C-alpha cells in the first residue's frame, strides 16, 4: 500500500503540467465516496456523497489550488491574490505557504464563516475586507492582477478548473463508470464546469489516454434562492443566503455552467435557505456527514426534485458535498437543544441520559 500522492501526481497525464512544473501539494483529493443510506431510501436510488470536506483545508478548492499555485510558481510568481466567500482564501493561503509565496485575499466584510477567516489568518494571508459582496471582490482582484505583479487564483484561472475536474475522475475510478446524475451546489459556477469537463474527458473515446467511462452523467446544479442568478436569468445585485459560500450574484463561469446543464441534459434550479438547513441537519443527524450549509444545497436539491417526483428510481446519483461542517459551526449550534449540566455523579448522569 502507498499514500495518496495528491491530484497532480495521481492524474498527471490528464493535467496541464510538465516534468519541470514544481508540484505544490498537500496531498489533496482521494476523498471518500460514502454510500448515503437514508438518501437512497428516500429517493429509491443509489446515492453517494463525495465528501470534499476531507481535503487538507476542508473543501474542494484544494484540487484546483494545487494546480493554480504550482503553475503560478512555475511562472515565477511571488504573490497570489483571490476574492473569496471563504474557502478559496483558506485554500490559497495554505498552498501559498507551501509554495513560498505571499497570499492576498479580498473578502466581503462580515460575510465569511469564522473558521475560514481563521484559516486565512493562521496561514499568514494578507486579508482585505471589502465593503461589498463577492462579485465586487472578484472585480477588484481581477483588476489588481492585471495591473500589478500578482497571480489571480480564482476559478477564472484555467488551472483551477483543470485541478477540480479530478473530482469527476475519482468518482468514475471508484464506481467503475459515471453515475446517472451528479449533483452540486453552484456559486461562482467553477466546480460544475470542472466536473463536467472531467466527465467528458473520461468518456472521450478519441483520447490517446483511453476512456475509463462509457458515458457522462446529467449535471444537476443548485443555487440558493436568494442568490440564484442563473435560475433567474440575470445577475442578482444583492445576493442573500445563510449559505455564505454561495452568496454570489454574478458567477464568473455562468456560460460554462449553462453549457454543462444543456450538454448533459441536466438542470440548474434553486433551493431555499430552509431547504438547505433541513438537508444540512439530515446529513449530520442521519448520514453522519457534517458539511457546511452551502454544501447541503446539492442534497437539498436532490430531495426537492425527489419530492416532486422528478427522480426516477433505480438511478445511481452522486452528490458532491463541498466543504467541512467545522468551518461554519454556528448553524450546528443554533437551534439545537443546549447540553445538560450534571454533577460528577453516575446516578444523576444516568438519570439525565434516560438510562436509569
Ligand atoms: N460549496 C462551497 C463550500 C464553496 O465554498 C463554494 C464556492 C461552492 C460550493 C460553489 O462552488 O463557486 O465553484 O460554484 N466558494 C468560493 C469561495 C466562491 O470563494 O470559496 P463554485
């Protein structure tokens, strides 16, 4: 047996790296594909969770960041910059440390989960809080990268999408073929773009590398109702959702997400914050998988479609759950019954536990 080497070494032949690219890695990827028993029962399907919270910084961003930072280092960059709703900044900060680079991040003031802010801080990123939303932060980061010697590592950087497509490769490698449906939360729309590219490449019979998959899945993406520009068909000026990771009103990969939907015969729909929280609690309490609220949008979408009778039974479905629940524990604590205090006394403890 050997240790998983990270997505660049595991999928080197399918990624834009050369023998001389300096590989900056925290051995990301190789994340669990967990059978979801309760979701399978509810939908009459075979549902799996791709648990991306198991990545080194706790989200799927690490797959793209190992590529973006490695390529930036290859090109001689000494500093990188990103706009973020939290996870990209956490990942960029960690990989910049590994690559010996300075990292600057632009985040919307007051709209970043505490755990993610803590990650950027502890990895030594230079953090600017912007009096605006994510879309404003991305405009600013793009402008800075055009004028100053700093590499942009948002998903508008093609290396990011290349790295993130490995999520689809892993699903096929684990299941033996593509699923019928792949479900994702959609924010800036980079990840649905990346998965679709990965599935297409793996099913491309003209590839000299071979085709591990015989088919591609339908891509299902879900936005939060208060931040659903693709569903509305126009940018949302003041996006609002408790799922701060996907609080985005004008996604950078908008057209690519629509292409993924249309080419795959899929959908992009919305879920309410209430549906997101309900899926968030179900995942934790019934599947044993603790994700952050934005991640639960995929599962919320699947449950919504199933309740409407739009999910034919017997299908194989993969939901990517994008980030670790520990990043944003406020929602785990809020609304839960508070712990009970007991003296150091077995009888009292047993009574409170309902054992006596
Ligand atoms: N889930 C989580 C946990 C995220 O952090 C993000 C995006 C998404 C889903 C949506 O993915 O943008 O590729 O459609 N977070 C970015 C960030 C915007 O800055 O961390 P997407």
